[in-house]
């Protein structure tokens, strides 16, 4: 029986990832908080990954695969510099150190596969039309810098043989269910989610803004596929850019219109926010992701599909076109 | 009166850098060790950069420029994984955190310029013929991963305005005076230095190995020039590749022959070492360094010049061609 540990298992992706496993797999979730209402039936460990006693508990059944999703999001890492670096780097370092300890204590017998969620925020402008797999990581946010450091750390632990694993760089995940979060990218989901729930949504940028998206369902598929890959077969170095869909805000809105109608689209209120406009300017718009596609990763090919996945997975399929 | 702090001021480059300042500049050196015999007349602070009381002492006169040279070298970082990450990352992080503290305590008045010595070890093969300024950092050693993380950290502190500064990526510094060190690149200096001192030298690689060199004198010039630059004028992101000389071991040997004669060259003993051959395969051979050249950085244009600088600066000009 394979066993899985999801660090950050209380988060949106963590919960959906947990639901993707069958009853034949042992799934443990570690997080500082768990949602009150959840369909997830898994062993929950409440605490910090930096706490040695918590990690000892989490590693006690020697999980084969560890998904590391825990992170302070981009907006919060930018607003709270120390918290961002503490959680996004120091906690990850402390996690890796404990993995290495277990490796040593077991004389090299315990060697889990660590799948780390990095982000396209590791890239900074200027960008080519399509970002290639070997594009320079030159982040322009604290969040991006922290993710890039984690990639370097994980790769060195893997190279030295203390664990296996892979860092995958997720597109912006859209449509996120639930409430807006502190990520500066939050509006990309908000302009779809809020109208579909009968609420008004702020659009802080112009409709010609282009960005790189994938659904939460794709994120789960990326993680599961990454865990199945044989890293030895990979020729790249640090982390793998995940496939996604490049589309403009206008294309997002038209997809919403085709699925939910004009009245729903009217709930989107243009409300330019210079701060967000400035941040978004420095973000990637499109990728090539040749290596990932060759390895069998895939994402949505239209934003309508992304909207439909939100409706199916998070609104239980109920949308009335008005 | 400008004041300068050199962290790692007891090392080879630190000592030469200290000697480059005039009596009108206050120079303090911080290190865990200092050479017993030294021409350097500077304020010495013995201790660790991670020790808050030591750093308080080092920052008490609010140095305008801080050169951060302290590092566990490549070979040692590879052999002693934990020590490498502790010294090369955690200590640098602790240093940056203290700089930020001083910035906050002074209400943003104290904002030194931090010049960090990174390395071409941040790059990993496969390489193009000449590595460009925006080539991907994908290190294949712990040392390289650590330097790349430090670059990311420093840049985020600079971006947030807690300090000014620049990370410069040094070529292999050749000819290093003194004893061989634990760097895997040590032989590049050894095959020149040992024969010039009447000693035999091991050559662990083939003579067609090509590498990227600059003299210690150039290293000091890079650091001094970096400290004078206005970072705002720079268009690049993370760190600046320094100019150097691309040459083969054979070209190194012929330069030695032209300066010191056949008998001296005979002291080089080919002694292939598979471990070093393997490491060196993953090292850069040549760079473009367009940005650095445009900014006025320069290095030697022949290996003979590099040998002559060693003779002038470290052998007091005394070589008898035999």
C-alpha cells in the first residue's frame, strides 16, 4: 500500500489532491489549518513543518511520496517580507533537513519522492513571446525569489541522493473556488467565480492583459503525473514549466459569457488598480513547455473548459445561463 | 571619510582588496581567521558573521560599502554538505537580516552597498560556446546552488530597498598565491604556482581543458568597480558575469614556458584524476560578458599577463628563466 503525505494539505489544491487518491492509498495531510467542511477523509496532522516533533509524526509511516504545497502566497510574501522568507524558505529548508536526517537514520533506505510546487513567478520580464524551458529565472517578487531558491535547494538534495523528486512550476490556477486570497493574481479567478455566484467582481487590469492559466483539476493531474515520473529520464536541470492556456482577460470574459450569459458578465466591474496593473506587467504571458508536453503533462486548451471545470467541480454543475 | 567592511577579509582576495584602499578610507575586516603575516593594516574583527554581537561591532561605524567574500569553497561544500549550506546560505541570510535590522533601526537612513562575490559555478552544462549574460543558472554543485540562492536573496533585499548592491560572478581566480585549497579548480593555479616556486605540480586533467580565468588583481578591480557602479543604471536582473580569459591548460603551460622556461614547465606532472576530470567537464569554458564590458569591467587578455601578475604581486617580481 502506497502512502502519501501532503504538506499544505489544508489548502485548496491540497484538498483536491487528497480527494484524487483511492482508498488503497494512505493519505496524510499536514497543515496549520484545515477547512471546517471537507469531503476529504484523510489523516490530518495539525502543525508546522518546521516543528521537528510534527515532522517526525508526519514521516512515521515513511510516505513514499511527499507533495510540498505549503506556501505564503505572492501578495502576502510581498506585503510581509519576513513572513514570506520564513515560511517559503526556512520552513522548506527545515523540511529538507528532516528528510535528510531520516535518510541517514535509515542508512539510505528511506528516500521519498518530493514533489514541490514552484511557480511561474520565478520568471521576470522582459519576456520572449513564449517562454522556453531553459529561460532564465530572474524573479521580480519575493515570492518568485523564494520559489527559485527552493528549486535550487531541492535539486541539490536530489543530486546528492537524499531524496528523489521534482519541482514543477504551476501556471496561475484558475478558477480558484472559495474566497479571494492575497495573491495579486486573485482577480483572474474572481472575475469568473464571483459572477457565477451572483456577486460583483472587480477587474483591476485592462482586458488585453494576457496570462498563463490552468485549472485546479490540471494542477492535481500535474502533481500526480510528476510523482509517477522517473526523474532519471529527465534532461533538464532545475524545475519543469507546466503546460497551461495563454489567454487574455477578454477571452476569459467571452468564455464566461458563452457559458453563463450576458447578465452574469455584467457583474464584472472594471476598476483599474495601478498597483496590480504594475505587478501584472512583470508576469509571464505564454510558455512553450516542450519538455513537459513530451513527458505527458497536459492542460486545458480553451478557457471555456476552465470555466466548465469550475462549474463541475465546485458548483456541482449548476449554472443557469441568463 | 568612506568606510569599508570586508567580510571574509582574512582570505586571499579579502587581503588583496584591503590593500587596495588608501589611508583616507577606514577598512575593517571580519573573518574567522586572519593570516599571521600580513601587510594589511586594517581593523580586524575575529568572529562569525552569524554572531549578532560580532555583526553589531562590524556595523557600528556604518560602513558605506560591504564586500561579502566569505564562503566555503567548492570542493569543501561538495564534501561537507551541511557545512556548505550553513556557511554559504544561512550565514549570508543572517548577514542580510542584520543589514535590514540596521535599516529599520535607522529609519532607512543606513543603507550600505553590498557587493557579493558569486561564481561561474552557478552555471551547469550543457553550455553554448560562449555563455551569454542571460544564460540559465542551473548549478551542478552544492557550491553553485548556494551562490545562486545568495544572488536571489540579495536581489530581493535590494529590490525592497533594504540595501543597495550587486552580485558579481567571478571567473576562476588564477594564479592563487599560497597553498592549494579544497576547490576542485585548485590545480589551475597549482600548475603555474608550484613550478614557479621550484615545486612539482599535479595536472589532473587533459591539456585541452578550456576554462575561464582572471587574476587576483582583476578580482580586486571587479570588486572596487562594482562598488562604484550605480545599480539603477543596470538593466540585468540577478548577477553580473565578470570578464575573464578563456584559455586551455595547454595555453596556460605555454605562457608559463615563455616566462619561466622549459625546466620550470617540466615540474608539471600529468596525473589524471577521474573525479576531477568529471567535475571539470561540467564547468563553463567561455563567456560573452557584454554587460560587464559595457559597464567598464575588464580582465586580462593573455595568460602570460596572468602569470606576470602573479610574479609581480606574489613573488615580488623574481623569476629566473631557466
